[in-house]
C-alpha cells in the first residue's frame, strides 16, 4: 500500500492499531543520496573505527533526505504457531515547508539511478510527500505559532495560491451571504495552508475542511468573529490542527517509539542515523551519545546483515551481503533449517508483495577419480571462473549455488565435456539422497511383494 500526504491522516488510526498489536516491525528506507564524495582524510575507509565512520557519515545524513520509508508490521496469528500476517506500506516523505522551515537537501546521481531502476514514483515524493520534522524543528514551529506568527511558506507555489485566491474572490462578488463553494482535490497539510491563506486574505469568508475538499463559505464580519471564538474552532484548536498536520510522519514515528516493538532491518546503520536526524533530534557529535539515544528510542534492534555474519560459519552458509541474496540462501536447499522457518501471510492490501522469487537454478557437481575431495577443493576449482557457494550432498556430489544466471550458464557450458567433473541442473526428485533412499526401499518392497505373489501362485 502506497501512502502519501493525501492518505496519511486517514490511515493513522489503523497504523497505530497495527503497531500496538505487532510482534516486530520491519523497516527499509530510501534516500536521495548515501554518502558525500569526500576526499582526503574525510574519505570513508575500511580502516575507520566506528566512531570515525560515524563522524564522516554524519555530514552525509545532514546533506541528503529520506524520500520513502518501507514498513512491514508483523503480527502472530492466533492459534497458529510460527505463522505471521504482514501489513506492508510505502510512505512517501517530503520535508515540512511551514513558516521558517524550508529544508535544503541534495540528490546523488547513483541514488537517482537506483530509484529509477526500481520504478520510484517521483511525483508522489515531490507533490504528495508526507511532511515531517524533528523535535527541535517542532519547538521552533510551536514558538512561532504561539507568538502569532502564522505566516506560511506554502508547499503550494505562489502561482497556485494566487489562482485559488482569485477564484474565491470572483465567486465572492456574486455570492450571497451563507452560500458556499468547494475547492476540490486539496487535502492534508496543503488544505490547512489554503484555509489559513484564505482566512488571512479575505475577512468575509470562513473555511471548513471536508472529505471532498476545502469548503469556503461567505459570512459577515460579525459572524466571522463569532466562528473564530467558538469552542470548536478557537485559535488554540486551530494551532493544534496546524501543528499536527505539519508534523506529519513524525506523529507516526512517535507512535512507533512509544510502542517499543523490536525493529528489524538489513544493513540498518544509515537508516538509524536518518531516523535520529529527521524525526528525533539532530545527530550528536559523539558516536557513543548516538548509540545511547537510538537504543532509548528502540531498545531492541535486529540487523539481519549482522545476524547472517554471526551465524554463517555455524550453519555453513555462504557469505552473502544484500537482502535478496540472504533470502535466496535461506530459501534454498543449502539451508538445513529451511522447513522450520515461519510462514508469512501478506494482508489483502499488500498483494503486490506476493510475487514469487526468481533465482538461478541450483547445480549439482558429480565428481569421479578424485578421492577424498572436499568443499574447499571444489570451491577453489571454480573460483577463477565465478563465485559459487558449495555444499556437500553425498560423498561424490556437491551442490553449487550462485546469484547470477550467467554464471550458472557459463559453468554448465564450460564443464559439459569434462572427464572427471560433471555439472548438471539439480532436480530434487532425481538427486535428493532421501528420495533415492525411499525409491530403493520401495523397489525392494515391490520386488519382494512380486516375488511372494509369484511363489504363492506356483505353490500347491
């Protein structure tokens, strides 16, 4: 489910309910850029200590912004062990432009190419992005609103605002007191901006926000004064509405923090830096202070990249880095615990995430005239051609798995006529030792049954 500013406020109650009932929350963030092109001693190096890496990366986080947050809320199903339902949403974000807030951010060409490759919706990001702010920005906005400084730096451009004012002004010249008109297609934070601008510019109108858009009503100045001072629309309520709308996604972020659910992601460090900077507070100079802050916000953080690094030796997993590779390995016959994994059911609103995974086929290597061969020797045999992960199947057979189709085709072609190493496509029903054992047992039982039948018929 894709969520922009127009849909966000209506979806908040459901999102809050889902998060409160969740067992854990999965997170992935897209940015307008990853790292600044630093040079010299400021360039990121593998020799950097975590604190040094943090100082260098902090600058990039301040330079770029979040354009999309992907969130999956996982809840265990009642009376169904090891089974979860996942509700997935994509939130398009755009920094709040209100009053003194007018953020600057950069785009990085490689990030734009990446987003283009995966069909990122730039219109949704730029025209309908959900606003957000951190706590420091919120304090400044509150101060300005309480001081009566409601001047808006509109997310609508001046020409659009002028068109709206001109349209309403022309209508007012012909309208009678008590008549009303609708400005359709305006919702969320922009609707509050339009209402505020109209109320400031035209003393004989009143505005109400409805599902169909902004309703503009022609009223007398006396009635206008009365409406401004009624309990349902006094200045304090108006200010609260403006602030709530300007906070946007930050409202949901605070819900997420309050829920204290485990947060799961892959290679999450940049995600956590941006969460801190954009929704909580500007990143501190100290790496230790950042760690303390982020764990106060989210006490349980599970980074699947770190998890795979820790367990790959124990479970004999291949070394993989990106999330799709991790998924492919866990979902393949290389994973001895594959059948014990949880079952994930996507909610009806998230059917776009049910597409089956397409991955290169598993190959089987049959070895002859190489006694005592092991996995390391097989790996070295292929490492000059391409990267394969190897796992022993039988004494003389090994499974080969790669994440590239071209590598699988190359190996099949290269070893087609090899005298001692025969590579072919792995077929479970043909090559699995368990299936072969079962077939042998069935063959023996069938043979004995047939023999008993023949002997029985030939008896006296």
